[in-house]
C-alpha cells in the first residue's frame, strides 16, 4: 500500500493506491479488462503477432487475435474515495513469464481471467499465485458461444484452495470488471488480515 498524497493536510484521509495484477492465458481478455475499467488512457505494450511467433504461441481458440502483450498493460481505477487500484496486466505467453516476478513485487492480489473453452490455459497463473501466497480471484470471462459453467465446477476443475473466489464477468464491461476488482480487494484484505493475526498469535 502506497500513500498517494503524503502531504495531505492533517485530518484528511490519505489516499491509498494498491497494486493489482491481471493474469491468465493468451487471448483471455486481460488487455480488454484493463482497458474497460481504467479511468486513464491505458498503457499498452502490444505488438503484431508474427509468423515466427506462431510456431511458439498456441493460438487455438483465438485465431482472430492479431496482437499480443509483450511487457504489460497498465491502468488505474478509483474504487471509492481514498482508494485507487493500479492495474498491471501480465503477458500471457510462456516466453514472457520472466516478467511476472517483477510485476508481482508489492502486489496486493491478482485477478486470474479464465476462458471455459481453454480452462487449462490459466493453470500456470493459478499455480504461480498459490505458490507465492498472493491472494487471487478467478474471473470467468463469459465469451459469446462459450459453454456456461457454474462457479463450483470451475473451482473443482482448477483444484483451487478452499475459499478462493470464482466469479463470472464480461471483461468488456466496466461495471462487471469493477465488481471483480472489488471482490478481489475484499478477499485479499481478509487474507492479509488473517495472516497478520496468525503471525502475532
């Protein structure tokens, strides 16, 4: 948590800016989600997919995709007065995963976007955050034509730790994306508080 206005007059609530990661497989909607909810023009590091890249990137199910994030996406959203979230979208392909450790430094939590047509693509992100004990929620991006799954079946398919939230969303819609972020902040707050109490108990 970083004070956004350290010189605010006494008596005023200091605004907090929390770092959130948006992760998941290639083409799952990370750039779309960050762009939909950001109140500033999002920073994007997209490049055109090349023929050389097609030999190493799995584009099954996302044949229409012509660009890819090569570093990160960045956006900002104000959840309520005094609380802003800085959003960092991670690159989805295996060859860019070396950037994840840098992006994860100081993160409060993460959103793992999932596509039920390619649910296995979010396994690496789930494993990454579970092993590093970074709180996360799984947000099932409801693509047109995708089979609807209940959240319980997604939880079982991903073998999530008990209590890990699974929510349905539309990454294109600001209200839907904001609701996912609110659920993450609430969940991450509970997890961090519980760990703090355990450490002092």
